[in-house]
């Protein structure tokens, strides 16, 4: 720590801080354009010039670092004169079209121009006019407004890991452009809208929709991945107008994916279900919400009385909120229904009793950027979890991290030091190969595993040069992707990875499917557990057991079967043969119209409040951003009314989603909920796995996650659909 003085104000700052960082800590503003605290220093705009004692010239505050006893003046006559001059030069070629510019009200150039009070220009020459770049259907360009701060260029190179934008030309001919006319090849491209200090880069979806001062801001959470990116939703008159990042240094920093930013338009899709409909004689008829719920109650009571509770199955989307999961399982348990599941993309339930409280991880997202070795197993990380790629790029840039991958995906936005196509259509063999190669390097594994591998398997593992990197790594991490999550041998793979990580001191992350799969586990929306991992009095059927045991009646919550269930087309046939199918859904899709007998509308996550639990164990509550359609209610409200009609009196007590969350928390004696539940499965015994020698031919190791088809919101976002063919 050192002491400095800025404008006569003394303060203590960190040694190594830049002047602009130190001034921020002392609440002293310094004008800037090119500087951004998440990007490298370029010092090319010169707007942040300040005067420092004993220095003959003004210096840029962003590129000058403090020393003990330094005296700085940001508002001296000399500094102000220089800042005004820089601003005047920037305005020479600027179109000064604030009344029609979509950045108005949020423009840093506009703010500083007003602050310095210059109302006219001394220059009479013609202004330059630049041709706008076409970089896709998401980002609008007006390059005449560009002030060449280079933030967008640095973001692509340093954060996104793509070199799509650059500065070409000299002098007044300098411009930011794509070197080859094409769309930006990044799942994070929309972030250049936020960091642009002027109106050169704006959102096409938000263009001319509203002014910044007309918007109301609400906190929300990403629906589209297991990371739980923090977002702000901006609405006008109850209509959702845009999504922007909400800073959270522990999760998404200040960035969000294009999937989060642009998918909101889907909630106003023509597919929205805004009134309950019931099928009679293969013709859909509108009914009231009360009548639809009453009909469902009477139907289920009749089924239970005739066939018993085991003839009913309840399936919920892993994107459901914690409150919806908890309330739905509560209603089911009180009715005696234990056939409940949210694990729609899982195929291996053999060791479900040995799973932890929920499928969290033994690390945090910030640990990824501190890693020196990252090993992907069946992960197409930039398509599955784009935000995680930011941390991987940091690890590469800061720690020269080694990147290894086993799987079928190698089109990463970063250099992969080793890539191996999965052998024998099963990841288990590759894990055996790694363990065997490590054992040959004198790394000690349990003898039962080595003997088992050596007895039955012979590996030709010539590409094992990365083994030394695994051994020498100080902070390594395994990242298991959706191919692993969907594997028919998930339990075995997790067991082997756990053994491997314990031996070489690695951490690992299982990237689950959906935004709230962890919430489904801890809420008790699984057939064998109650909330907080308590064992169920009587186990029900998992999703596949429901089908194999000929369950004939279903309630689907937030599911579009062909896309939200693994091998969904197969299950469409099962649902079509069912006696009765009801669905609570945001959209009326072709699948549901074909298989269902009753459709009940519910709100999207943008129109409701609730809680998600990300894969790192963080409980994150969010509020409603948009006004729901008339007569459409949040899922928890519909479920509360359903419980009331079933005669569950406690369902009358819920005024808000917070009431349900508080009831859920009260189940645990200790109200404090741990933020880090570990997936370590050390209690699993190798002797339990007797079928390693049999390769499951049903493994779909080639499962490719569809970035813009991951949930009911994204798959209806027209703008994302238009660019999806280009983002490969």
C-alpha cells in the first residue's frame, strides 16, 4: 500500500495501480474513452491526460502507475485545456447526430461534451463518412460515429479469443472493420455493444425501440446455461426491450453471451400460449384457467382411484425455478406420486443413490482462469457454456495454460495443445488409457484399478506426450461436457474422473444440462429423494423407468418433448400412445399439440420471479422483468392453485415466490445453505462396476449441443436463428 494525493485529496492505494484506477478508489472521476478495466491498456485516445508533479508533460492516467508520494492533478488548467482539445479533435469528424443516435442518454462522448460546454466547432472542413460494416443480424454499425478507441478490437483478441475486428488505414482514413466481409464468429459478439463508448455499435433488436431514460431496470439470471450469468432486464411499459450484463466477478464478470443478450424477443413469439386449451374430438377448445385445473384434478383423481399412483408420471424441465420444483414435488408427494424427474437428458441412473446433494462441482468458475492445465472430456465448451470460454482464454493468456481435449469437438476459439478423437465409441477406454499412462510414469493408483485395466485391456496410447503436463500441473481442472452428462456410463465416468483427479490433484466440473438441474436435485424433484437429500419413503420411477414400466398418464412442466428429452423423437411415440398427457407450457409447439390432451399456459422466466442454483452451488434469485400476458400466471402460482384444488391447504399461503423459497429453506434445520456442495464421490467402490468390459453401443458420444436450440426461449429467437448457420 502506498500514499498518493489527487487534487489535494490524500489516499491509500495499491502499489501497481494505474492513476485512473487509483482515482476511482478515491471517487475522483477522470474522463476516458479507450480505457476499460477489463481490457489491456492502449492509451490511444489521450482523453485521460493528467498533470503530475515533477513531470514536464501531461501523461495518460490509464498508462501511468502510481508511486509513493505522487501528487496528481486531474482538473488543473493545464489538464482541462488538454482534455478539451482532445475532445474537440474527436468531434471534428463525428456526425453530432445525437437526436437520432440510439446511444443517446448512454453515450460517454455526449456526456463529456456536455460537461465541457463546447457548443460549436472551429472547423469548417467536410466531415469524413465511412461505409458501415455488415457484421450480422445482431449488431448495427455506424462507423462514422467511431472514435477509434479500439475497445471492440481488444475485446475480440483478449476476451473472446477471435480476431474478427481490426483497425486498417492511416490518419483520417483509419477505420475499424472486419478484414474479410463476414459475420463475427463469436458467441460473445454482443459485448462490443456494451463497451463501445459511442453509437458506432448498437443492438439491432433494440434499435429505435426506446430511450435509455424510459427504461426500468430489473435483476435477472440467465435461463440458458448452468453457469447462471447475472443480467439486467430493461423494460418499457411492461414490455421487455433488452438484456444487458449485470456485473458479478465470481460468475460472468461484465460479459454475457449472445444467447443471453438477444433471445428475449422470443417471449413475444406467435407460438405463445396465452389461454388454456383442451382437446375434444381432436379439436382444440379454449377454456378458463380454473376449469382447466379443475379438469386436471378430476382426471388425476380418477386415474389414482382406478389404476393407482404409479400410473402417473411427472416430468419437469431442468430450466424450472427452485420454487416450481419444490412446489410441484410437494404436491406430488402429498398425493402419493413418486414418479417425478427432471433429468431429461441423463441416461444413467445406476448410481443415483450415491450422488451428492446435488450435482455441483468442487471448484469455482474463477479457479478456471487460475489453472495451468485444462482438460476437456466430451465438451464443446464454446457452444455449451460460452462464458466459461472467457475464463479459459484468461488462463491461456495469463498462465500459458495447456489445453487438452478428448471428444469429437475441436473447433475451439483457442489453441488446443492435444486433441484425441474418442476411441471405441466410449470415453471409459480413454480414461483407462490416461490412468495406464500415468501409472507407467510411476503415479500410484489403487491396485484394483490397475489390475483390472492391465488384465483385460491393451492400450495403444502413443499420443501420451501430455501426460507429463498432467503430472507437473499445479492447478489443473477437468471439464466434463454435455456428451458426458448424456452418457449411458455417466456414473462410471464420474467415478474414474474422481479417482484421476484425486491422484493428480485436479479439480473437475460437470457441465449439467439446463439452468437449474442442481435445483431439481436439492428440491427433491427426483424419484428417490426428498428436499435436501432426504431419502424418499418410497422410490418412484426415473424418466426411463416410467416408459419401461408402461406409465400411461403424464404431466409435463415446461417441456417440448422432441427437443428437451434425450432421443425425444422416441418418446414422442410413447406419449402419443399414452392414455392422457397434460402440459403446463410457455409455448404451444407442434409436439405438444400432437400428444397432449390439455395445455395450460405459464409465464416465461422473464415474466416471473424465482431462484436458480448454478453448477458452482450459488443460489441466485431474480425478479420479474416483463409484464405477463393477461390471464397468464407464473408457474408457481398455477401450481399453488392446482395444489389448492387437490385440497392441500398450505398452498393458500403463498403470496410470492419468496414464501415458497422460505418454506423450502425451513426444511433444513440450519437456515444457512452452503454455497459449495461437492460432487466428490469417494464412497463409490470400484468393485461395484462389473461391466466395464462391455462397451455400451448406445452411447451417443457424438451428441452435439445446439447453441441456439438449448431451450424454449432460444429456439424461438429469430435473430439468433438467422445467425446460427454461421456460428459453427
